[in-house]
């Protein structure tokens, strides 16, 4: 990628949004002050910026894509915008199913649930009444999840708590995701 492309207006726009969305989601997931959220300043309209991130699903998060890694089942792009932490990715599988995914480690289920619940509470204040909230156990394991979805929209916001299958050091991971998650 050339320096000119890296500094395109589209990329600079997302860099300008980064402080607010990072702060909102970091606080939603257990962070506190702006310094704990990465030392970034608070925005006047973090909910508006969350809605912009959701809207970027329409083009497969094209403006957020960094370096690509190909695998047998999906292309994984390093995100050049991180709503939570510093390891967000864009997963594209099959015929265009795309997800923007950030993760946060938790030492136990209680902390994972705290991160999850704070994210859900903040998202409820940001999303309008057309978004349905569905909280449920994960069907594949002992984890938990909350989905936000709208009738007629392919975009789903999904917050999940998943127990790592590590016997030596039990740990949980909270996934913050936006994209294609519709159940058939």
C-alpha cells in the first residue's frame, strides 16, 4: 500500500472516528477512563460513530481493511481501526459473508459477563427501537451471547462470552462483532 493510499480521506475519516468508538466500546467492556481506553479523547457523539461502524458493513468494511491473510475457509484482514483493544480483524468467508471482530480476554466468567453486560447496556442506548435484542446461551458451548438485529437488515451486532478450551489456564474471551450472523 502506498503512503498516498494509506492516508486517503477514507482512512483518515476512520482514524478520526477511532477515539470515540474505542472509548465507548472499551467503557462498555469494562474499561473506564479515556487513558484506560488507549489514551484517546472522548467524542461528542460516540453513538453516532457506532452507527457509522455498523453502516460500514454494507461495503464489507472496505475502508477498514489492512493486510490480508488467506486461509482455506476465510480471508482475514487486519483492521486499520480498532474499536476494542488492538487486535480487531475483518473476516470474510464464502460468498461475501463479512464480520468485523474485536476480542478482549477475561480471566473468568464473572469478568467476561461484566464486559458483555456493559457493552450490551451501552449498545441499547445507541441503537434505536428498530433493533431487537436477543440474549441467549451459545448453542455450541457454555458461553453466552446477545444479538442486536433488525428486520430486513443483514447486519447483526453480536457480543459473545466464550470459555477458552485451555485446561492449564481457564480463561474467557469476549467477542465484539458486527456483520453477517443471521441464523438460517
